[in-house]
């Protein structure tokens, strides 16, 4: 009895169906596993170099520092997965925080109105970015680079370049509930909601599909422009929340608040496993990236490293994160 060898197509199909899920699982585990190992190494190093690293106040400072970065980085993860950027997130947060300070004008009576105005402004900036990218088809990098400058300048115009004090609004940035800062609850809530959205909704799956292959996504009926537009609006909304958190932490609004934070956002997202080419990334990975950056920033300050060298280190981390992304693509494909 003769037997026919399986066709190459069937072998390829079987290999793909059997190995692809394993390869994807291994790739995710290896990336996030390496991040966990690296975070442990960083923590151990700074704990060895400074006896104050594990002090309760210092750990609280790390959590507060990463809370604002996280709220900006989570929606940015979704944009980068879709193959887009928003470099204006820090300027958006600074502008919305400044608008809040101007509306409240140092008094507590208008805090609710100021908060609503700040969030609404963040949404409007998201709508503007989304319209320029999806309606006018301007590259998202160029679009948000432009709005970065626009809203940083408008923040300076609103305050005449001055820092404005804010009273009666420290609960969001410094307040605690059950001994845990309120900002951490906000960060955790945003992380959980967006992780579930990306993992379990049609909208989340569409974001991955657009980033992986926008043309194919369009051909199967996905409304690419609407999905990307909605993601920019969501990013703007959360920038407004982050602006309020930052203003509450500082008890003041500064036109230069969060300056350079957009670079840390990109670093955290890419370090966490998202691809600059789109189609890949997770909220969990971004959380790990954020905590690595937050620990490094805190540790460098504790050991007395000059702020100038800290800037150099942040630049090196950004380049290393992008280079690591390129290595992942070369080894495992997009």
C-alpha cells in the first residue's frame, strides 16, 4: 500500500497553525520576562547603592512619579499599536493643567468647572489631532509634533510664562485612600480598562489589525479612520486627566510642566514591547516599561547623579528601546 507524502501547502499550513501560537506566546513571555528580570536587576542595584531606596516615602514617590507617565503611556500604546504617534501628550497635559489653573483662579469654588474645562480641552486636542491625521491625511508624527509646539506655546500664553498656584486640589495628586495614593487608583483603573478593551473588544482587535496591515484591515470592512480617530480622542481625554493629576501633584500649573515627558512615553511603550511599525504591544508591557523608567529616574537621583547625566541616560534609554524593537523585528518578524 502506497502512501502519498503531504503536500507542501498542507505542511506549511500545519506548521503555521501548530507553531505560530507557540511562537507568539514565547515571544511575549520572553519580552515581558526579560523586562521583569531587568526591573529586578535595576531595583537590586539601587537598593544596594542607597539605603533609602526601600524607604516607604521613596517607594511612594516612585508610584506618584509613574502615575502621570502611565496615564499618558497607556493610550499612547494603543496609538503606536495602530501605527500612529502622539508626541503632543505632554504639551496637552501642560495646557489642560494651565487651563484648569486659569479657570479656578486660585479659588476652590470653580474647581469642578475647571476640571471639566481641562478634560474638554484635552478631548478637543485629541479631536484636532485625529482630524488632521484621518481627515487631512497628515502624518501623525508631523501632526503631533506641530500640536506639541502649539499647545506648549498656548500654555505659556495663558499664564504669561508664569507658574500659577492652585489651592484646594491636592487630593488627586497627593491624597490617599487606605494608605494608597489616589493617583495609583487612577493609574490602575486606566490600565485595567484599556487592557480589557484591547484584549476583549472588537475595537481593540481592530487597532491591532490596522497596525499589522491597514490595507487588509480596510478590505475586511474595518473602518480604519474612525478607529484611529477614536483612539486620538481617547488619548486627548486621558491627557486631560493626566494634566489634572500633574497639577494636583505640583499644587501649581506650569507652562513647562511635563517638558520632555513625551520622550519618556515613547521609551516606555517601545521598551514594553510595542512595535514602532504597529501591530504589536500590550498594556502589561507598557506598565513594566513605565516602572523601569520610573525606577531608573528615582535611583539616579538617590545616588546623586547629575541632572545633566540623567538627561544623557534618558536619551540612551530611548535609543536602546528603539534598537531593541528593531532586533525583535529582525529576529521574530513584525
